[in-house]
C-alpha cells in the first residue's frame, strides 16, 4: 500500500502516469467515447476503465501527481460542443474550476483549448493512453498534456 495516493488512481493508471514524459498526452474520456478503438492507436493499447468516476474528480486526483504542461501551446484540451466552439457545458466548467485551483497553487500558466469533436477523436489516437470514465455529461472528454516537475 502506498501513502497519500488517491484511491481512485489504480495501479494501471499509476503505471501509465509514471511512464509518461513531458509532452505526452492522456485522454480522459466520457462514457460514450470509443475508448477501446482509440487506444489501439495509442502507446498503451488498452484503456483504463474507471466507470465509477466522473471527469472532474478523476482530473483532480490525477493532477495531484501529474504536472500539467505550462510551456506548450496548451496544457489541456476539451472536446468542443458540436457547432458551438466557444460554449462550455457543465462538465467543461467543472473541470476548468478544478484545473484553475490546481494550477494557481502551482503558479504555472496553462490554457484549455477546444477541439472539434471529430478532430478530437483523431488527436486522441496520438495520445499516450486513454482513461474511460463514467462521465455521462455530453462532450465530457479531455486531453491532459504532461508537464515537467521542478
């Protein structure tokens, strides 16, 4: 047993987080996302399934261990609502609030970009791994880009 690691982070997910390097990306997918078929293209070929968690909770726990990239064009991407690139759904707002809290404590600049749904699917295929959650809110998919530890 390890101390101070959130119990939501399974051994498989901890392994993935530890193997990722700066710039590697992790997909946090909602329950509707094609996790298995997308993972087939990723570095880690099998998705991690965490159906009892929603996106904000999982991202909050992951960010306790994983630094978000503050050096690239973006640190986090979200799936865009169809036809509404500038609109945020409830899940997007909740995740943004989680990330703002995490990032202000770390004093690192980061941006959340919006990616059109079909482009998000394509982009996700180049990710390190996919984590499938039980998130039921539409367009509740995110990509976290790993930063560096100082």
